[in-house]
C-alpha cells in the first residue's frame, strides 16, 4: 500500500500558487499512481534569462516539503517561447494531462 500524500493534483496546485508567471503546468505521475515519482513540464516567464540549473533550483525550492515525500522528480522548465517550439513535439497524451 502507498502512503505518499503527494498527488499530481496537489503538485499542480502548489506550483500554481508558488511559481510566478506559470502559464503551463503538466504533472505526470510516473509511479503508477503511488505518488512517489513525477515528471513536471513547466512554462513560466520567470524562466526567461535563467540557466537550466537555476530553473530547476527555483522549482526545487518551491517544492521543498513535497520533494521530501517523492523518490523521483524530473522536470522540463521552459520559457513561453521555448514551449511554443517544444509543445508540437510532445505526445498528444501528455498535452491531455494538462492541469492549467
């Protein structure tokens, strides 16, 4: 039985509340519903001019408490301009996961 309290819905809600300028937030539970592994696809104007490493640090700092309960977290952090190019290459199923 799973005891994790983090869900894709709770992660989406937290990110929407804490990440300024968030335009897209896709959270995929890659743990089979257990809540121990997630993929994040985040688009924000806040990422403009920020290195990839710093973008990831920004998100990790926003999710400090949640990360303690997660075994694996991967993320794609894009500016709106990058999103417009990359979204065409993403699987349709992923875009259907879109939370906001």
